[in-house]
């Protein structure tokens, strides 16, 4: 596949719950190596679209392709095995396991290992080496033996992102990675995301426009289940339809 080929493609994707239509014919391409933001006002359908892409919902109609292969209707696990991993808006960890153990679970799955009483973790040299590497990348080495549930909120979000990255996905999707964080925490997280996703394909939902326009090189705007604009951040920022969707205010 060409490096410029889209790694994730949505074609006329629609989703209705009974008589209520949420997603109204979305077409979207995410190119390999791109950092692509999906933005839109509350109620636009962003979380629904993420759930469709990651297999938590099945589209009513339309196609979703990952590496040119259809994934619509597959389970989240099957989609993950094909190269898509996500973090959630609500932190999703194993709170009574250590930071290192949480990372080890993700890495073991990629290596085809399963947790068992009959194999010592110490025997998994390659896995343990990767755990140490991810702890360093995520700046969590000093927390390796702490329970995940005891971490500060921002550190929990970092760990969850690390677990998603540890599956070595073709596409990483992040659902509001800086939600609930202070400005200093947000600055720290954005720098970390930029560093650890270097060369990877990223699709992110984020309400903080300063994060979107400093982190991402492509922005798509979803309003009432439809994408009304897509392009480079400067062009999207200047789009009159986008400004009107945000209550007529210029996006800063």
C-alpha cells in the first residue's frame, strides 16, 4: 500500500437508533501518518461515529475500511486485531493491577501470549523489555509498581493511551484525551501525544480547539451527523459554515 493511501475510510456511513438518525452519510478518509481531528458541537454524533469505527456499534448502512479491508460489523476485539486501537472518554484500566501489569497485558496480546498460572512473567523477556520501553516513553517509570487506580487522573489517561499504543495499531483513536485536565496538564499531555505518536496515524475527538489546531494537521467538522468541512486547520478555522456551527463565533 502506498504511504499516501488512506488507512481508514468511511463511505456513506449512517446510523439510526429506531426512528432517530444520528449519523447521516459520513464520508471520511484518514491518511497514513496523519494526525486527524474530528470536532463538532455537543450532540453532533462524534462519540457515535467513534463507536461505529471501533466496532461498538454496527452501521445501519455504509462501509468502513481499515487498510482497504471492511471492518463494519466486526467485534471490537477483531477490529483491534486488524490494527485499530482506541482510548475512551472515560478511563478504562485494570485499577487493581500495577501500571506495568496493565501495559504488559496489552503487549502480551500482540505477542500472542495469554495470562496463565503455568508460565512465569519473568520468562517473557521480549515482553518485559517492551514494558520498560513504554514506561519510559510515557514517563511512568517511577510509577511502574503503583496500582493503576491510585494514579492521578492525568496519569491514568496517559496509561490508557499507552495501553492502546502498545498493541502497535495502524490507527490510534483518542476520545477527548485532555478532558477534565488543567491547562498545565493539557500542555503536558499534548506534548506527550505528539512525541509518542510520531509517524503513527491518529484520529482524535477533542473539544479544546487550541489542542486541535496545535496537534493535528487535518480537521473534519461533524454537525448533526454530517461532515460539513474537512481540510488543513487554517482552512477549517476560516470556513464560514464551521464558524456558524460554533454559534457564529470565530474558532480560535
